[in-house]
C-alpha cells in the first residue's frame, strides 16, 4: 500500500504508539515497520497471534522479555575480531537466557498457544555459550579467578606481592626513628605505585624515589628503596593479569562469533514475540476487540468504532455498517461535526486490522480486507508546486482513479471543494459514479446537497449524517446511517439572536419541498432519539433483572455454605464426643482388668459406641438448595446462560439438537442443554479481542492418587490431569503421593514448580493428608 495514503490516515502514528509497548529495540523496529497485509490467511494468522498473546498475558502476566537486548551488533563485531567488553558479553548471556526461558515456557504451552510456540521455535538455544560466559564472568562483569588456571596463578601471586608491599611499608612508617620525618602515618599511591608522605624538610632522611609533591610543597611522596623491587614485581603481575584477562575476553568473543547465525535468528524470533506482546498490550490499552474476517465480498461492519489516537475519555463511538450492495456512503453534516474523523476512523481501523492489530470496536464487528486503501483527506494545498487546494485534491484523486477497484477502499473528504459550487458538485457526482461503477467501497464527506439526492436515488449509494444539537449549538459527533444531514442554519441563527423577521424572510426563499423535507428529517431524528431512549430503558431493566438474579444466587450460595459449615461442625463435635467416650472406656477397661472384674458390661458399652459412630458416619448429605428459576422460554441463540459444569456465564451462539455452542469468556464450547441455566434473553457481548474455540471439557476431578506409581508414570499422569483440570476451570488439584521415602513427593513438587499452569502449591491440611498430599493451585484462566 502507498505510504502517502497510510500517512494521511495516521497509520504511522498508531505504529509509534504500538512501539512504546515493545521491550527492546529490535521489537520496536518491527513495530514501526509494520505494514497492512492483503492476504486473508496472513491477516487471520496475525490477528489470532495477537489474541493468543492477550490470552497469555492475561493468564501469566509475568511473561516478559525482560533482560533482552538486540545483540546482533555485538555478534557482528565479534566476527570482525573485536574483543567484546564484559558488559556486552553479559548482554549476550542475558538475552540468550531470556530466550531460552521463553522458548521453554511457550513450548510447554504449545497446545494453548500454537502460534506463539511457532514463533518461539525460531529461538536457537546456545547452552554452551551461556555456560562459558557464566564460568568466566561474574554478575558485575569482572573476570573470575577460575576463568583460567593461568589467571588464578597470577592473581594469587599478585595478592602475595601486594601483601609484601603493605607489610614492608607498614614497618617503615611504624618505626619510631622515622616518626619525625613523616607528615603522617599513611600508605598511599602515586602513578600506580605505593608511596609514603614525607616532610619535605626531611626528604633525604629516608632513601627512595620521589613520585610527587603536595601543592603546598610541604609534603613529598617517596617510594622507599626497599619496596621499589616489590612494587616492580606487583606492577609486572598486574600487566600480566590484564593480558590474561584480554585473552579470556577474546576467547569469549570468538565463541560469540561462532554463534552469530544462531544469535541473529534468536533476536529475530524475540522481536516477533515482542511485537506480538506489544500488540496485546496496546489492544488492552485501547480496549480493543478482534474483528471477524469476511471473505465473500467487500464489507465493513464496525460497531462502536473509536479513533485510537483520540482521547478515549471523550471520543464518541460510531457505528459504520454498510449493508449488502452498498458501495458508496455519502456523509453530510455541519463543520467540525466529525465527518473527517469518521473517514479517518474507518480507514485507520481497516489498516490496523489488516496489520494484525486488534481495534477499538465492539466484538461483533467485522470487515473484509482490502488490497488497497486510498485517502484524499485534509488540506492538500502545495505552495512549492503552485497548486491550489482544489488542484492538489484533484491531482491526488487522479493518481488512484484507475487503480481503485472492487478490492479497494476509497476515502474522500470534501470532494469537489475549493472551486465553483455548481461545477464542484457536478465533478463530485461524476467521480462518485465512476467509483460506484468500478465496485469501489467509497466513503465521502461533503456539504453538497446534490450528493444527498445522488445517494438517495442511486442503487449502491446511501446517505449518512453526523448529528448536531441545535439546543447547545454543538455537534454530537454521532454518525447516523440512512439519513442525510439536516440544515441547521436557521436554528443556529435564531439561537444566536438574529432577528426573527430576517429568519422568516430567509425561510420564504426556500422552496416548500425543501422545507417539508427538513421537517420530515427533524421528525425522523426525534423518533430515533425516542427509540434509543426506550432501548436504553429496556437494557437497564434487563441489567437490573440480571443483578437481582445474581444477588439471589449469591445469597443462596452463602446459605448453602453456612449450612455445610454447620453440618461439618456438628460432625466434628460428635467425633470429639465419641473419642472422649472411647478414651473413658479404655480407662475403665484398664481399671477393671487391674481389679480382675468381669469385662462384659464394658463390651456392651463399646458395641453401643460403635453403633453410634456408624450412625454419625452414615448421615446423608443434604441436597444443595435449588438455584432460582428464571427461565421464561426455551434456551435459544442470543440468550445469556449459566454454564453449570464451568460455573460461569456465557452467551448461546447456536443450538444443535441436545447441545448448544456457548461463548464463555474468550472461548467457545459445546455444552448439553441440560447443563445450561437461562439467565435472561439478552445480548451478551463477546469478550474484547479473543477468538479461540475449544471443545466441551468434562471435569476430571480434584483428586489424583499417584501411590504405587513410578516417578515417570506419576509425572505423566500428573501432566495430563493438570492440563484437563485447567481446561475444566478447576481451582486446584489434590495430589496424593504418600509420605514414604519422600522421593515421589520431591519429584511431584519439582514438576509443579516449573509447570506453567500452576500458580502455587502447598501441603494439604493435617486432616486432609498433611505432607502425604500436595495441593496444586491452578493459575486463573
């Protein structure tokens, strides 16, 4: 697509905002270079990748590319034989470690996030390079002593030489016969050699090499002759150490050079993942949704569309829906009423969606991709080319006049403006007819009344208008499709104080037909306002009904929980009383045995206690309280329902015999009608920006007994059970591994620590098995 038209629609500005959500420079470069796709398959892949990234960050917000750098320049420098400094070598290591961890995490979740796992497959693991850098460098970038045996020897000898220097100088400054000559008892350095401060008046009293004199001249810094050779040895060892350090850095740099190809592939894969995560974060920031893709014919169905670059607190959503067969939409209305913003919104959202970005619309929105998007918007006056506004606009339109076809989207602002109104309207009429006959989807903003008539009378063309509040004398920025814009000149003139006789005289000069048309449009607008108010009241009533139903269900749930608590408490008290009675019986038995008394009565009492205990243990559980019945008709598509197996709310998409397809959160699932409870026959909005379909999931149960299994068998069963429990929406899984030697428990907990679907784990309560049972708490889905 032509960059000029992308710039006109502010696509680069949207990419600049997207780039602020990237984590490192390579991802930022990809974000700024992003371009709209035209292939339906590629667009679908990009949108679904963004959906996966949003789902991943929702469930595992700790997933980041922290510590990642674009290390391709370092690899190229290493290939040229340059020794990389320690800080850059640590950047290489940190990037490879982050890449390894991300690759490991996404590979484990390939079933949930196949596209992200595919991108992570481009990461090339370099374990040997990571290990060698860790072996040679510490976290501060210093070369470790054990980086080489030679370096270890040198540093050991350096420490010995340094210690000898210190000992020798300490004896000199501590000697009582030298005390009078010293400025102070201090060992310091000058030019990399250890010296002592001597009073200048006594500089000959201690033989040595002068290295410096204080600014006042009162102090002379000398290196005593007995330590000159020691300093020479120490200095030589320092130089030798530096040479060995350089050799080690060259060694590490050579390793980086050997891995250049893998490093470049890894950075490119990380940049792709960074871009996907940036798209997800940007989508959440603008409250975006993933639009459905239509492939049969050019179409735009944007519901609640918002311009992503405007203030989200003040931007007014618009509905842009072209019915089948409509190719030209003529938008009229007052200046600053939102016509140009409507054009830019349609164009920019189309470009963003084709680039794989989720867009700020309602979830039921849909569109078909276009192979080209052309825009003629704004003041195109060119002083350099000596072109007027009219000439510049026309030159721009001519540039794509013959290229626009049935797979093109054309956006025209103030078509035919800047010249004689009659001629301009005629040109605008002819241009629109040209685009209509070519099947081009065309949006045009205009003030020409002739184009209103054209849109009303021409098949494939339709009117639209931006509304104006004559009471406040301000536009509402709402787009109404199907009605042309009304003339508000007389209303504005009256409210601004123009004398009534002048306004009445002006009205007389308007033809009666035009006045009747304006009155009819005013009545239609009033009826639409009343309809919208009635619809809002109905929605409010349905929302209140849902709220009351939800509160009733919560209250019943609380009552049920309280009842269960009372039963459990009663059971515990009965168990305690029975245990007390058994203890007393044991004591009585011991006393009777000691007294050689008959035990018959005690045996009878014990039988009675066992009978009571059996009665307590056989108490039937009371059935849960029934949920409130709010069903008013058979379940049908569009109804809001409670999905009992998942204990969550969803919207019925379709009914197929005894089953229904239900939208639950970001997923679609098939559930039996008997497992659904009707809440209200309302429209339930799909969640923003998701479109992942899954099949119906049966709960696998919350307990898994691994006793008697080998470690390998246990971990295999555990992996399957955790995956099934997560998909079924269970909050936790109790894993019974027993106490024994503790080997199985350690293996299970090590497995849980790295398992991506587990948020935390702990030992069960003592009454539930203690250390013989581990409770794995699943991450929220």
